[in-house]
C-alpha cells in the first residue's frame, strides 16, 4: 500500500540533492555568527549605520592598504549580495502583511523554478508531480505566466515521455488558452507603459497622451467585455489604462467611476488580489473626491486607504502626502501639521527616495511657515523637526531638477518667509532671477496659475512693498489667476499645495502702507 507521495518521486529528488548538495545553505543569518563580516554589514545596512562605500572601508578594512581595501570592500559587498539573493527563497510567507495571494505568489514562482531545476538534473518524476500540483493553484490565483510555463512542460512530458493522449490534450489546451491570455496581458501592460512613460520624467498635462489613452482604453474595453479572456493582470492593466484616459483630461467623474468599478471587481476576488491594487484605486478615488470638492467623501476613505499599506512604506508616505495637501487646501492647517509629524516621526522618513524626500521637505517648510505665523500650534507631545531655515532660504533656484514642479513652491515659500521677516533686500536680490525663471520655465499651461502668482510677487518689490500700490498693480494678474481655479487647473498637486489665493492674503498681510526704498544687499549669481 502506498502512503502519500510516490516514493520514486522522493527518491529522484533525494538523489539530485545528494549529488549536488552544498555543505551548508549560504543564507544571511543562518550559517554565520553575528561577528562575521557579512552579518555585521547586513545589520549595519538595516540599521542605517552604513550609507557609503567609504564607511565599509573604515569599518572593516581601516588597517589595509587603500588599494587592497577597495578590492576587499567590493568582495564583501558581492558576498553579502549573493547571500541575500539566496535568502530570498526562505522569506517567511506567514507574516501578517502577506495575504493568500502573496503567499501563493512566492510559493508558486519558487515551485515553477524548482520544476525546471529538477528537470535539468534528471529528477523528472518529482518535477512532474510538483508541476501538476502547482498548476492547479496557479490557475486559481490567475498567475498566467506560471500556468503557461508549467502547461508547456506537462504537455511535452505526456506527449514525448509518458505517451498519454488524454493528458497531452488537457495540458496542450491549457497551453493554447494561457498563451492567448498571456499575449493579451502583454498588450494591456504595453499600453499602460506607453502611457506612463509620458509622466515618468515630465510632470503635468501631456496632450499627446490623450488620443493614445482613448484608443488603448477602447480596445481593452472591447476585449474584457467579450469575456472570452479573463485574468487578474489583464483586468488590472485595463483598469489602469481606463484611469489614465480620464486623468490626462482631468475628467474626474468618469475616473471615479473607473475606480469604483475596479474596486468592486477586485473585491469579489479579494483573496486572489495583492493589497497594493486596492490601495492604488482607493487613493485614486480619494483624489477624485478632492478634485470634485467632495471633501467629506474624501476624508471618509483615508483610514480605508491606509489599511491597505504597511506603515513606513513608500505608499504609506504617498497617502499621507495626499491627505496633507487636502488639509492645506481646505484650511485644516492643524490636521496638515499632524500628518507631517506622523510622517517625520518614522525612521524611514530620512531614507525616502529623492523625489519624495524633496516634496516632504517642501511640506515641512510650509508647516514651519504656518507655525511662524501662529496659524499652526505645535503639539507639545510631538517633536517638530528642527527646520534649517537659512539653508532652505539659500537653495535658490536649483532646489530640484524638476524646474516646473517643486521649485515653484520653493520660490514662493522663500518670498513668503522674507516678507514675514521684513527682509526686503533679499527679495530685491531675487527679482531678476525670478523674471528669468518665469521666462524659461513657466510658459506651459500646467503652470499658468504659478506664472500669474509669481508675476504678482514681482509687483511687490516694484511697488516698494506698499500694500495699496501692490493691490492696485497686481489686480490684472489676480483676475487672471481667478480665471482658472485650482480645481480645474492642469497642474500637479505639489506645485500648489496651498492655494495661491490664500498665500496672496498672507503676502498682503505682511505689507503695510509705508513705502520701503530698498537696494540690493549683495550680488547674486543669475
């Protein structure tokens, strides 16, 4: 009587391992003591104690000849990298943040790789048994590429090795079906990538993407409505393409409907869908509500949105960023402060990728401006990060590589701080640079409001900081600004986290009815 798995299958696998086994599994943390260099380097990297190669040399090879130390450093990094890659195959998939989809994803890709390794090493009985078990679960979780790869192996096996016509037809049919699905998935993914490339480097409205987005969306809608091909990836990329179609035209009502349709579709398959998918469309839904000025609906889904991500991840910071901006734009400055403090308190805050870190430093500056104006009252129990104000004020105008994005907010904030401190000479110093900046970078539709506002700021020193004269001279640009409200402007949110109408009231409050004749304080590089 046979109990459980076929002994021949186990024997073929045991023979394979016996023939090729290593003396120990070379993974981080298992086969080495805590004092070994790879383990020490691993711990230092995780704790943020080492950020540069020079620190590795100082920590481990300070007593070596400099040329040899560089070679030793390179070797240690390579050794740690290899061990970390090995360790990937031993990740604990029973963690709370792993749902059934995540567990199946890691397990099935490992099993698919194991099948190919076993076949290459003549452990065919075990390989075929594992392939037949894995393909059923891969179909359940709609991992199309895994299904196709295993079906191809199994159809070939039953055609050329086992000679089983029934099983050959079964797996050959799966091959054909999932090849068609895989091809359609690739098409949907390619459409998405072709649209996304417009926004990866250049931010804001991209007119050339509009027609492409409409065509791609219509094609994918036609395919999915037929219902002949169905898979997670096909639906996911289709919904993303539909979303972009309306994002590029700022058409938020149909975009909201796409998000709701996507969430309803994936919620029916909740256990077979990664959690980041729910986050993606819930955050988009939040943005739709804000742009449609449905603020109650937006605030109502903030907790739901955060529930789909782990605290301290990039997506978590991204969600808080959107919440903070909405708080700023609706005058809830104390709430904006709390979101900033919550983000800044995380250890990951200091390690954010450059673009996100720059945006958060800009929000930090806004928080400190409102603190300086006594609009925000810092919470005694929450430590407000020390703001390097002088350094911030001197970062002009090359704070970011994005000339039409964060730089605009940085310029505006610097002027606001100088006005608040009555440092009129500093503003005079920047007038020429501001003029050049608007000529070079602020001619696009997506910076129309910024262009108007900076022109209004240029009026301030031109009128010798006299409030009545500034109001009179800036009226033309003020009307231009109001002709295009923030909720219909084609611009990214980080350009104007606080509406310019509100900031203009702060500008005027910083002025008086006295004429200030101010000269340049020093020469500045243009």
